[in-house]
C-alpha cells in the first residue's frame, strides 16, 4: 500500500529498537525519546523543513496511526519539534 500524504503531513516509520541478550532473547527497548521519533518515508506538498529520509522528533499525542501497518504514522509538520542530523 502506497501512502501519499496531503497538505503538511509527513508519513513516518517509528524505529523498533531492540536489545538481544547473549542467550538470543530479544527485548524491546522503549525509551522516552524513541517513542516520539520516526523516519520520514513521504512528505506532503506543503512540507518545507523536512525531507524524505530525515529522522524527526514530534510532539506526544500528535500522530495518526495508519491502519494495516505495524509502526507507520502520519504527523503534521506543525507537530514536528526537531530534525535529527
């Protein structure tokens, strides 16, 4: 399914940080910063400060989950607080 954001929306994928123990058990790592960051997969025509491939940090409660995906969301550019370099 291809998502094409409209207006100032950004299609992002949240990272899935994990820790693998020596025994092979994988533990999900969820810190406060990783909950509210993602990589831009596509941007709407009105987005000016973010490019595809940028890692962004956005406000809590500002994302819209995309149905039928595991960790993809839409975020408005006005809710983006920073772009990581």
